[in-house]
């Protein structure tokens, strides 16, 4: 398993992110906002510079996290066109970065999750995306896929080959829609292409990795047993001196979001690395 961190959880300064990831022995950085710029607004020159800096440090682009379909379900031609523009630009951006996938959502829900309605609209928009582009649908707290069950329903209805799951157990717990990580994993294991790592205290807040409600050591052990070779990407969402607001969680970019992220993320990166490295010891002892 490879280790990554979503860069703006550390800093808006990409150089600081790169140095920190390299120093702590991580393998890559997942790109979201950089230098106060939301991911979907990063231009070609910025993307080229981000990729070059990481490659020079021996790090990979672990993923690209734009807010594709992280919005209300579009209901007008104008809204559909706007969603398509973000989607198609994200595909271009991921290509420039050399990212292994593009993260997408399933639209914000109004009431109970409705994977069928979300898949109908998403399918129409995704028809413009080349089939070789790897898309991963996140289990999103406020979206129509808050759990693995909803996500699998969405994917079944979408019927797009090569589309997988970005598994975020922390989002699942924080959503309040339930779900058992072990059972979730067995249902989605063949489609999980990327894992976001953060730790919620129920539906109230995010806390230091290891202090919340997700049994990450058990999840990592199960992933190791199956030979998972993808990324564990830290999305800290915890700050020592403040709690992120709902707006900051929905729009995780800019200095207001990243403030206080450096010490909190470094602490959690060290925890995650110790867990990952400890898996080899457990296997050797067995």
C-alpha cells in the first residue's frame, strides 16, 4: 500500500506540501487546492509546475480531487452545461498532472439518497468522457452515495465500465447513514481504487487519526490481506485549535481551510505511516 496526503490539508504552499510528504516517507500527493486556487480553476501552467515539483522530489501525483458533481442535482440545460464543463476540464487537468484517476461525486441529495436519479443525470454527462479515463465515485457525506450500498446501486445503474469506488469510511460514519466497514469492503473490494483516510467522532466532528470511530488498523489489515496496492490518502479534516465549518468541509480550499493543517496533518501522517509499516511486522510474525 502506498501513502499519500491531500496537499491542502498541510498547506496552500505546494513546496511545503512536497517537502513534508518527502520527509515523512510518503509516496505521493493528491492534488486539490494550491496557492489559494480551487482545483477546478488551476490552469495548465500551474498543473505543470505541480507535477514537475513532485517528480523532482521523487513523489507521484496520487490523484486529482476536483468538485465534479459536488453540487445540487442539475435540473436545467444551463446547470447541466456548467456541470459538464467542470467535468471535462477535470479530465484535461488530470491528464496534465498524470493523475491515475479523477474523483467524482454523485450530487448533493435533497432528503434521502437517490442513486437512481443521480445516476441518470451523471450517465448523460459522462457520455462525453472517453472510456479509458478512470473515474472513482466517492462515498460522500452529503451526496447520493453516502454508503457503499448506495454507491454500488449508483454504479450498477450508471453501467460505465472502468468506473470504481473511492472509499472513504470516515465520510460514511460522518454521514449518519450507517454501514459496517468490514461488510462494506467485501461488497466493494473489486472496485475500490483509492482510499481516503480520516477519523470522525460520530456525526459531530473530525478528530486525530486513531481517536475516532473508524477502526483503521483493522481496515488496513484487511486491505493488506487482499494485496491492495493503491493509495491510502490522508484527508486530515482535523485541526488542533479549531473545527472545520460545514462550508469549509464542502469547499475544502484556500487559506481558511488549510490554516492549522500543518501540525495536525504531520501528526496524523506519522500515525498512518506507523500503521502501514506495522503491517509487514504482523505478516512476518505470522
